[in-house]
C-alpha cells in the first residue's frame, strides 16, 4: 500500500509542474520592465495610445496596435487584455522600452514575466516589507531608488503598478502609471 501511494504521489509530482507550466504559458505576458513590450498571448487583444504633453496636461491620441507612434510623442501606453480578463498597461518610452506597467483584473499576471530582470529585486523587497510587518499579508509596496512596485488585491480583483524612476520620461511621474 505504501508503495502505491508513493508512486501516485510521484506521478502527481511529475504531472503537476507540467500542467502548471502549460497554464502559465497560456496566460504569460512575456514582457519585461526596462526591456521590450510583451508579446501578447493568442487570446489577448491589444490597443495603443500615444500620450503627448500639452501645457501641463497629457493629451491622448488613440491609435491601432499596428500604426506607428508619432516621433513627437513623449510615450505610448499599450493596453493588453488577456484572455482571463486581466488588463495590462505598458508604458513605452520613445525607444520602445517599457518604463512602467500597470495591471488590474480577476487574476494576478505573472510578475516574473512583467518585471523581468527586476523580479529578484522585487521579491527581496517584498520579503523585507513582510518581515518588517511580522510576516503579515496584505498590499505590497516596494519603493527603492531603481524600482517601485505597488500591488494589492484579493481573489478575483488584483491591481498594481510598477515603474523605473530613472527611466520616466521628462514630465512623467509615477502617478501617471495607471
């Protein structure tokens, strides 16, 4: 009996990671903060808007995902709605690199993909913040000189923002990342 239980546990241990990997691949965003924008999954819809500063306020011009951004634009906001209903906004600098990300929806996006090389820094910041609160769960805010991430939510309603302070274009602040 023990050997059958052990074999069953081993079989589940082999199948479960493969199933989880397949599920994550289906909803994975493949973006990286500080790098290129995401390659949207097949079940996602994408739209973009170019944002230009105008006398202290931002004006938005809607553009289709395939149209080119204006050379005079200070940044582009690209909205991707994943198949699970989660919406990801990517804030792109003129060179096409992602300087900010915002998300909201029924499922948490894969922050490892969204934050890219900044993910380990985020994880370390979360651990430090939770340790300071006595390991209490709740909204997370990691505010460091090179990275800001604020994340909150509960089952069915997650939201957050992340940005690179040093990469923000002139006239853009962290509060513009929404």
